[in-house]
């Protein structure tokens, strides 16, 4: 008898399932079983699964055994790959519940067997191609990192009938989920979103499809109370879904709403790149690894990554990982402090370097952050950089601010929890070796990129916070959701400063906060004359202290409780909702909040005179207006936190 190790049925172990397969299973299930579907899925969470030849089997009762046999890509891409032994199969509760319990597969990574060729042939349309920023680009296909032909979604100025129909289906499914609230958005409403996402894919609407899939994952994470999930993230996802679907369904011709079908790598000739730092990656979707950030000789920010399915241990072990770039083996630890001259380069629109067979690379000597082109990161004040990054035309676009690297010279002034408080140093040749902070400049929060204990971010920031008055050079990203907040990726000494870091020569003047361990010997001696009095409070949070929290609570309550919860809250608060907003000068916020409250409590009557909930369209538009205005207003407050002096 062979001993088999049981596998717990959860999203980390069950194979992913294509949205179309899961949606078709729910649609085929008799309606009388819909009410039992969610309870069955919850019950499966504690059922062990056994490995079988080429897949897993899950016992769903004394006479029902569901077997999943994923395809070559590791995902269930065909209905025949999910079988149940009961007499009602395939239209049975057991098979449907198991498919719903599986994670949602990415259709781009796991194409359907019958549609893989068709998808490739339709991706390189004859219309104007749209890039990641929605600007017109070249038509036709191009060679990706593996030499495969990749095309962009083509579309004319007028939408096709199929695109408007697919966007309308997504709008109806998203509006229904919003009106019901996340607790009531079980397997059946999620299946409607998955079905609409599949229609959007067939119609050539990749941005709408991606928003729908992220919405389903967010709903599942919220309902299962997964660790690390935040309600604000689900609000943002539903906002993006309704924003894109609503505009497309209304016939908006903006090409940015369509997006791109696949990430297209374009040839870039010969390129010289220099390493800036390494960043560990631990995603909520089960991927982990490392990304090395680079800057080209022409000043472009690029990256080269090794991110694959895995957990936190893989992100830690990738500190010195070797990744193939064409015919060259690239060590990320060496590349982050060195450089490469690459021929046959391919680069994606978001700056990722390809690793196709035609790529050749020659090592270059590393340069420090004070040499060009790396010095360009530190050439502008933070206020100017923040203003440029937050000045985007479409704040709802996924490519919004916060993704580009920024550099700055800071002085540590204290700490609050895991956050380091700092002030930006003044520029100028006569500022002296240990420059003083910018007069009346904001207090900047340095927040760990990832607080997982296998990484060194938290320990390194605590080490820096122990030395008030320390001058450090920082490379990181702005946080677009919090005022005056920077996510540091690497630190180094400030050129010419005395009270600064003293790193080993082989570190080449930089420490990757996720991997390198800062020690006491890397800090200057504790000269009490050089140390400053620590600051223990970061000052006033412009977003948290404003009355906008009332609008934020209302839009989040709409997602977590549904339409009726918003109506109950509006009736209990009355004038207390809009009054403080108007007195503080947020008149538009008061108007959209009042409109959402009014629409949530609007009821109609059926033909028999009984109260009934109206169609969710007007309510969804009211919620979308409130959420869009809230995001834009908070964004402006966050931008101003980098340019105005602190209060309090």
C-alpha cells in the first residue's frame, strides 16, 4: 500500500481554473442548487485532497469524488479536466463547488486549448494599436522575450458592437455585486463576473477583463478574510471595474480604456544599463522572486526580474539568484552593483528587459550613485518629483504614480513603530559637509516595502532609526495612497557628509534594504554633538485629519455591506454627513456623498404596490462619482503633503 501525503484544499494548492470553465460550471448547475453552492465551497476548505496521476482528487462525500487533471500549463483549461463520480455529473454540486474553490487562472498565462491560436491571430489587429499608456502605437506583431509573435489590441475610433455588449455585461455584473455588497457576492455573482470577463476577452477588452478578474479575487479574499487583504483595495478594484466598463458601455472612444492584450517587447538595439538596487517580490497571487532595477545610459528606468510561482522563501533565496538573459547567466547581486552592455535587446512598454535567445550581454564595471546616469535620480527636489508623478491625466489608470524610482538625500529625525521619520536635506554648494534639512520641509515617513520576517526591510529601518541626525541617500518609490510617505528600496552614504553610512567597499556605496543586513559598524560613531533630538510624531496627516473620512467610510460601507447598509447609515446620520464637509470647504465631496446616500435609500414599488429595490444602475453611478471624487481629492492632498510645510 502506497502512503500518500494529504494536501489541504485551498487556493495555494488547488490548480487554477480558467474563468470560462468556472463560469460555465455555475451556469450549468440547476438553479435549485445555487443557494447551497456557497455553503459547499466553505465546507470544502477543510477537506483533504489526495494527489493522483496528473492531478488531485477531492472527496466530496461518501459517493462523490472530484478529480482535477490540469493541462500542460498547470491550470484547468477544459471542462473535461474536471470530473465527478456522482450520477449527476457534470451538472452536479460537487464538481461546481470544487471549481469555484480553485483560484482564478490568468487567461494570458493559461490559454484555452481551442482558442490559443485564435487569440494570437486576433491580437495583432489592423487598427491603431494602443500601448500601456493608451497612446497610439505601431500595428502588427513584434518579437517578445522568447521570440514569439505578440500583437496589440487593434480598434478603430468607433467601438464594435461586441465590445459595447461585453462592457455592458461587465457593468451589469459589477453593479449587481456593488448593490448586494461583498458578503452577498457569493459563487453565483462571481460567476457572472467571470462570464463577463470571458466575453470581454473575446471582444478584445483586456483592461476590462483584468479589472473583472481582480474584482473576483478581491471578493474572495474579503469573504475569506485572507491575511493582508484590505477593504480599500477591494474598493479600488471595483472602482476600476465600473469606471472602465461604464465608460466603454456608454461608447467612450478613449483608447486607454481598451488596454493591451499582451505585454509586447520591442527591439531596442544595443543598450548599456547600470544597476541601482534589488527588490524582493512577494505577491498575493503566489509569485515570488527578485527584480533588479536598472538605469540605461540614456536615463530610462528599466528592470530585469526573476519572479515565478513560490512563497517568501523563494524571494529570500533569490538574493544572489542567477537568471538566464539569452546566452548569458546574470547574477542579480552582481548586476545590482554592476552593469551590462546588451545587444539584441527587447524592452516592454513598462521597462522590462527581455531574455530572448538573441540577447547577448557583456559585463560593465559598476558605478556609484553619484555618477551619471544614476546621479540623475537625485538631481531634483522631492517636491518637484512628487508634483510630476502625481500630475497624470487619468488617476484611475493602473499606470498611475508611485511606480517610478525616486532618489533623495535625507536626515533621520526619529521613528514611529516600523516607520522612520526623516527630513530632506537642502541642496547647494555652500551647505557644508553635513547639510541641514530644508527649512520648513515636510516630515517624510519611510515605510517598509514588505514587512515579512524573512526579509530585512524592518530590521534595517530600525537600525537607521536608532541614529537621529544620520544622513542617508535613499532610492525608493512614492506611496500614492499616503501623505509624505516613501517606500525605500536601498540606502547609501551622502557624498561629502560626515554623519553618514560607512558601507563595505564591495557594496559599492549602496545597501539593498530587503537583502543586505546593516550592522552597527556601518553607522558612524555616536557623536552627541552631531546627533539631533529625535522627533516622535510625524505631524498632521492631511488625509486622515480631513473630514473626507466620512466619504471614505460611506464608499467602503457600500462595498462591505451593500446598498441597504448605506441607506441605513444615511438615515441615522442625516445632516451630519454633508455638513462638516461643506464647512471644511469640501462642497463637491458633500454633494456626491449626499447623492450616494439619497440614491441608496431610494425604493420603488412593484405592480402590486410592494416596496422593491430599483435597478442598480443609478446607485452604481452615484457610488462611482463619490469614489472618483474622493480618489482625486485625496490625491491632491497627498501631492500637497510633499510641497507644503508641516502643520502641528
